[in-house]
C-alpha cells in the first residue's frame, strides 16, 4: 500500500494485511470515499466490539494510564488458562483502583467441579500473584450465565466511577463486552471511541446510566498462552466448545499420555493409579510406554500427535519437562491453556511436558 489511509472513525492508520491487528480494513474498502477500519465499521453498524491485539509496549502505556484514572477495573481471565491469561504486573499499575476478577467460560466445567472451589483457588492464586480483587466471579459470556449478577456487581462496586475491562486475547473479553452491551445499551448508536494518550489505540466507551463509561481496552497478548503457539485453525481443538467430559485412565508406572503433540504426561512411580483428564473433547489422547515416548514424539509430532500441524513443527517451542511428586490425594496437575489431570492417590511421581513458556503447576483438586 503506497498511500497512507486513516480511519475516519478512530484515526488509526489503515492496513490491509492483518485482520487481527489494529487498523485492518479489507482492500476493497480503500476505494471508498470515507475509509473506516473494520473495528469501527462493526461498532458503527452492529454495535459490536471486535478485539484488536496489542504489543507489549502499548500494553505498558495502557497500564500506566489505568493507574492514573479513578475507576473500577474488571479483569477477565479464562478459567482454562488462568495463569496463561493472567496480566502480570497489573497490580503494580492500578494503584488504589478496585478490581473485580472474572473467570470466563464456566459453561465448560464438568458437573463434578465445584464452582466455589474454583473461586477459592482463583482468590488464593490472585493473592500469590500480588492482586487483591474486591470480589471474584465465574461467568459464561457465551451462554450468558451469571452476566446479570456480574453487571449488578460492577454497578455496585464502581461507586459512580468509570469501568475499564481488561484481559488477554482469547479470554472472551469481546464476547463478554457484547453481552454487557446488550444489557446496558439496548438499541441505538451510542458507543463512542477515544484514545489512550500516547498510543494509537482507541478504546471503546459504552455509556452507563449516570454519564460514566464502561471502557473496552484492547486485548493483550500474553506470551505464556498456549493459544499463541498453535495454528488458528487448531484453536477450536484445544479450546473446549462444550462441557468437557472427564476421561479416566488407569495407568501403570512407566506409561505416558500424549495430548495431541502439545503436552505429555509421564507416570513415573506410585503403583497402579487412576488419572482423570479434563481437556477439550477434541484433543486426541495417546497412551504409550514411557521408554518409547521420546522416540514416538520425534517420529509422529505434527502427524499422529497433532496439533501442532506438520508445517508448524519447526516454529513450535520444545516441550519442557516439569517433575512433580503429589503429596496429597486429589490434586490437579494444570496444563495452562489445555486443562488439567486430577490425581487421586498421594505419593505419585509424575513428569509433565508443556511447550516452553507455558505453565504447568499443581493445585488442590476442584472436585
Ligand atoms: P477475546 O479475544 O478475549 O475478545 O475473546 P473472544 O470474545 O473473541 O472469545 C475467544 C473464544 O472464546 C471464542 O472462540 C469464543 O467463542 C470463546 N468464548 C468466549 N466466551 C466463552 C464462554 O463463556 N464459554 C465458551 N465455551 N467459550 C467462550
């Protein structure tokens, strides 16, 4: 593109290459007299927000800005990727602003999981990560579960202030905002955009009843998210679409499970024991002997062990080993972005492998 076009909606520089990035407009729209980016187009015509991604630098600018404003911060995380979708450092920037922590995608939890245990774990984990939310909620933005409750909580905690919604990409922030939009605006072209100072990033302002705003900030890319390492087409494989069905494996020592080619679980010692896998129903689980596992992975990654896809193998991060000894029965081994395995028996020794940069950790079982 030789000529530089500017969106008449938000003033961002128009680009036609990358749909996910800010300022995208289809090539065909460049012939028009008034050019708008796709994000403004959707906002104007459908009252619908669309997420754009953010560089780390812009992220810091936005965090800085959040600290200066007197507002309620609503932080959204994906309960299947709690640590991967965490915004590190948020607590250092928000100052005295109150925070609500919202775990999205609760519709995917199997019935055996106790929501209260998950909320307690989220509270604990948030505290360890330095964040002290006023309250923690679980919602399903997609299904609308608990949206009314959260909207009410937002309204009560904001105490007449603006509300800033923050979250990593893929946590369901757009879906959440679009839900809230329906609750608070109804019909009409009432949404506006404005800028964060010092960035080219427009934020979306949804007016609230008292003249204040609910503000949608751009989605932040967190490099610890499993989602960034796989092909977009495979996102639907790792992201559960329906309530997940736990799969039980009775394993002997020296057996290995592969979750596609994304993660590996070695049962090292502890006698015959059962392991309950909570991952997307779409992920293929392969059982094999530990002694053959490394060789199998080298020969079949990108084919039988997929995702990742064959053409991605070269750029896919190596799997890194983490060893755990389970001290208490009923412990979850969490593979961030993928799900978790519940171990029933104490004294079990295991090794898990996840792509470099992705988290693996233990927590008390949610069941
Ligand atoms: P954003 O990048 O944070 O704005 O995320 P999106 O709103 O685009 O959602 C990311 C993915 O998560 C999409 O595939 C959504 O369909 C899915 N999603 C969002 N909210 C929910 C939810 O409550 N439950 C389920 N099962 N999926 C959800």
